[in-house]
C-alpha cells in the first residue's frame, strides 16, 4: 500500500509576538550572520498517511491540525502533500 507524506506547517500569526524568533534574530549577527532583518519560528509536522491522500484524508488532517496541532487563536497552519517516489499524487492540498 502506498504511503504519502503530508506536512502541516504551523506559524504564529503575524500580529503575535515571537520571542524565540526575536532571540534567534538578535543572536545571528553575534555569530557572524548579517543581513537577516526578521526571524519567525514555527513548527513542522510530517504525517505518513497510509493509502491515497484524497479529499476525505485531507479534511481529516485539516481537522486534526485545527483541533490538536495548532492553537488557532494565535497560530496559522498550512497543510500540504509532499510528493515522493512511492506516494500517489494528492488532490486538493490546502
């Protein structure tokens, strides 16, 4: 049975303060990395899905992200399907 990878990227909403991102941004020049004006830190979830990633599977994953993986009060998320050699093409990635 083919296995597909679905990625859920979670980031703080733009209006929410990101202290971890700010700490990284302040440290970069001290480490010799110049020219970075902003850093936002987020979370990435990689889900291995058994079988085809159809509209129903994506809807379940979207619901999972909305209720468990992201705090939608302060975070936005994006669900996308990563193509691989052993996965089937997906429909309707969000």
